[in-house]
C-alpha cells in the first residue's frame, strides 16, 4: 500500500481510499462490514462514507467495521459529510454520524455537495461554517473538508470563501474529466489541502466501456482499475483516490493495482490526454473554453451530460444532469440560450453544441423529470 501526508493535517493516509457508496448487499450489514475490515487488513486506512449512501446504511456498515478495526490498535481515518444547510441541522447530523460510526470524532467532516458557485456563501450565511468551527473546537470533528462538483477556477474561488477552515477537498476527478477538474485539485493543493478523488473510475464508465479507453492501458495491466488508479495517483495534487468497493474481490483488485503502481510523469499525463482527445473526437473534453456564455448557460455541464449520452444513451444524460449536476430541468436551462453561436465558435473540439442542445431538449421531453 502507498501512504501520504494529508495536506497540512499531520495525518498519514493510505492513497487508496475505501469509498463506502457501492456495497453490493447493503442489507447484509455484517457481511459488508467484513468487506471494510478486509480492506483495512489489506492496508487501506482512509474510509469514506456518508448518510444516504446505500439506502442510508453505509455509515452503520462502516460503524460495525470500525468497532473491529479499533481492536487492532492500528490507525485509520474516517470521513463523512453533511449537506445540512443550517447550524442546528449540521450539529444534529454530525451527532447522528458519530453515533452510527461509533467514534468520538470524525477525522474528515465535509461540507457536502457544493455544485453551484452560490452554494457555499448561502450555507455560510445560514451558519453552516460556524457550526463546523464549533464542532471542531469541541473535538467532535478533527478536520474540516469540502466536497464539490464545481469546475475549473470556480473551485479556487470557493476555497477562498471558506474562511480559512478547509483542510481537505473531495472532488470527482479521473482521466476522462481531467481538464474540467484538475485545475480545482491544484487550487486545493496550492492552498495546502489534502485532495481526495471520487469517481476515480469515471463513475464506473471506464470499467464498463473499457474498450473505448484502451489508450489508458499499459503492458502488465489486468484491467482499467490499474490504469485509472495509476492516472489519479500520479497527479501531484492528489492525496487519495477513492474506489467504491462492492465486495472483497474489488478490494483485492484495487490493492493489487496499487502494488503494481508506476508513477506517470508530466509528459505521460500530457500524452495520455492527447491520445484520449484523439480517440474521442466526438467527446467534449471539458476544457471550459466555452464557459463565457453571455446568457450563463452551463455549456460544459450540458456537454458532459452529452458525453454520457454517447456512452450510455439519453436516459444516462438526463441522470447526469439530475444527480451529478443537480440540474434536473434541462429544458429550462436551455431556454436561456439565445443561440448566438459564441460557444460553438470557441469550442476546441468544434462540436455542434446547438444541435446537441436540441437533442438534449428532446431527451428531456422523453426521459426527464
Ligand atoms: S449559443 Fe447559447 S449557450 Fe452558446 S454562447 Fe450563445 S447563448 Fe450561450
Ligand atoms: S469548448 Fe467544446 S470541448 Fe471544451 S468544454 Fe466547451 S464544448 Fe467541451
């Protein structure tokens, strides 16, 4: 296993993290807790969970495992999150998580799911950051972190609104969305934060459509997990890469991939990105050159959804807008477009963005909600 200092926290964490959002049988809490304990025995010490995950059973499953992990006397860290938008709700959720996890303090507690630039200022106004500060002062949480879906330079701006509290950041980053998210990871590193990546395997897309991403593979790889972890763990800004484990086989596969890890250098990363773009000319690369829309249409997010459409069909595109970008009403978002053509003129991939908008609108009428 590989280990690394987590930002400036003084904590040392395993670089492969247990993502507790994909247990294959959440109703079998003891069986799934055994998967967590197995991962701990294989050297994984960073455990990420949250309320809601796995029919709201993930924290309880992790709590059962933690009771066993404590008996070993070996160190580990647990991360959880809250989307609560008021001071009192943050405290209530934190207390509930502490109880379910069976710990005196949560090591990394996240302000969860910041999707729009206004989300953090709004929550701060309602006392959320004050609540986090108090929980830390009382020793109920050790480090204040943030979990975000923001893109490009919006992340740095958001971090600077955090009143100097943030010590870590969770962000969806992988070889497919590197141009979209790496600037944010780097902004966090530059501010001394530890960075944890979620969606390290592209939300399962990279393993499911491995033939489309074969350019990532190297000799000796046994599958896309090797390639995805090699990519993320080679990025200087990344501290931990999470994998959402379903079972012990998943754990063993990822641990073996980390044991075979070979660090990519800057040139390798640039080459891989170039090859990816070459192999996926129909894909939006998420570069963000079209972000300057006079009508504030979220072109990058819509084109990300269209990428999903190419891989998995129209329903997946609508799900991406709804669950990843928290923008279910695609038709309403598209209404703002005045069809000036500026985004198409700026597009580095010369994508027919307006045609794709029309398609997404039709998809919304059929599959949206
Ligand atoms: S065509 Fe629409 S989305 Fe593109 S820049 Fe103009 S208003 Fe924005
Ligand atoms: S400029 Fe083109 S490729 Fe880049 S994010 Fe916008 S739509 Fe995607």
